């Protein structure tokens, strides 16, 4: 297997791990299953945020200064995978949060290190990285689609002959879902699938191209050197805009599964419906080198941010009568991710010195997965309370969220982020050595 193909497999498994459990996590922790409070749900989502802080100073420093990056990847996925498997068997908040925190502590640094390994083994970052990284999007989609079949109550599905042929049988099967404890048990399968993929990547990492720590060490503690570069105006502006766009990005994951359920999407179709975005992400990643060359850094980044605004604008007016437009608008997710987040990673690799690039990737992951996600979890949880009303259904008092007003908030934040880029982001033409 060539080095490039190994990198493709690495990204496929790297994002398969996260794609298997994240889309349905909010639904699983909600009132119908684990029944965690909004505050508890925020802390579980914020395990990524906490881990991103330690990831920068632990993972970035080790990968830049002490350990070959492929070995770091192998050990991290081994421990993180075992913790993910444990999540399938705990139902109370503190054990669940503790295992998620362990998983994230070891998984989060691998996102930066995987990028650094890829950049170290491609000749042209702008042209080639998108084609390698798109396999991460393929991995996310591959993790989502099997979730259609996990919640099916096969005991109640008639035989194919009784249903009248394959297509009627398939339609019946896809609409015959488990409920209650049986559905809860089916949802735990997402953690088993994710943990198994993590263990596979742990073994496969040992066969990745060798990527040793830098021999040009400069300052002994690489993360501090990366932080000092925030004094560069273009990097500081990008860091701030990344905060706002990440808030919006995590609002999508925090609310979309519940929102789609509220407008009539069956539970087993929620993850596939959300995976439309990752499917388009494959296309957007393949186009990314062309877009950066044609539009430049600023316009490409703005295109990504404004794609978020389009999605949440449609969400804000969506209802059961507009179900298909709401689902279809998720195609913009591909450009929202590729044209902003993937572009940020390429920009960082070009504009930070070579001896701190793992730490530089970790610095922006600290913003994307840490500061922004920490604020995001509490922001969206709080706004869910602000825009909620109570009603009685079958004698039970339930909360109903006013999504029309809620989604105007990420819509507005996206517009602010785009304006900041348009006015204040002026990147240097020359890349760092």
C-alpha cells in the first residue's frame, strides 16, 4: 500500500470513529433515554473541550518534540477505543461523563496529529490535502448509514413473501422500529462500532509512514511558540472568527437530531439525513485546492461561513411541510466544513514554522474543539431553555423548543463572522518555512 493510500485509510477510520456516535448523542442523552439534564448534556459534549486543552500541551508537545507521530496515534486510539466501548454499558451521568472524558483526552490530539502526518507526506498542501482528507468524510458517512438498520425491530418484520416482495418488505422493515428500552439498547451499538474502529486504527497506525519529531526544535516548549504567533494580526483574526464559526458548527450537532425528529424524521433516518452533509463534503474536499487557488484564502473562508448561515436560515423557517428542503439544505455542510475548517488547517500548516506545526494544529483545535465547544455546549443548552415552552402530551408535561427563533441565533453569528473576515482578515502572501 502506498503512503498516500495509508493516509486515506487513516482519515477514513479517524472520522468513522467520531461519526458513529456523535450525530445521535444528543438524542440518546435526552428525555426519552438517559434523561440527562441540560447541564449534564452540556458537560458530556464539553468533554471534547476539556480534552482539547490537555491535547494541545500533551499531544502537540509530544508529537513535535519527543515521539514519532504514528506511534502517538497508535497508543492514543488504543486507550480511547477501550473507553468508547465502555460507554455502551453505563447509564448514569458520572461514569458516562468519565469515560467520555478519557476517550476525548486521547482522541482529540489525534485529530491534529493526523493532519500533521498528512501534511508531512504530501508534496502540495493546497492541491493534495483535500483529496486525502476527503476520506475522512467518506468514513463519517460510512459510519452513519448502518444506523438505519440498528433500530429496526426485526422480530416484528414480516417475511419477504408475506410483505409482497423485496421493496415492500424493505419499506416495512425501515418503518418498524424498536421503542423504549429496546431502542435504547440499539443506540448503544453506536459506541461499540466506534470503539471497535478505534482499536483497528490503533493497529493500523503502526504501518503509517514514519513521521519523527522535528530536529529543528527552536524553543523547547512548542505550544508556547505557537501561542506567540497569535500576535500576528491575520492569525489573531482567524482565531477569533474560528471561535464564532465553531459555535455555529456545534449548534448543528447539538440540535439537529432533535430538530429533525420534531419535524417528522424517523429516528433511524436521522443520522443518514445528517450524513448528506458529509457526502457533499467529499465533493467539497476534492474541489478545495481549486477553490483556494481561484478565490484566495479570505473568500474561501467566507464561503464556508456563509454556508452555515444558509443552513440555519432554512432551519429557522422549516417545519413538517418543508421537511425535504430542511434535509436537502444539509448539502451546504460540505462547503461549510471544507471551505472553513479544512482551509484553516491548510492555512495554519503554511503559515506556522515547521518545528511547531503539530502544536499549531493543536492551537486551532483548542479553539475549535475546546474554547468554542465549551461555550457552545452551555450556550445552546441555555438557549434551549430560553426558547422552550411546556405542554401536556398524554398526561405528561414535556418541553417544546421554538426552533424558528432558536436557529436565528446561529444564523446571525454566521453573518457576524463573515463580516469580520471581509473587513479585518488580510493574510500574508508568503508562507512560513
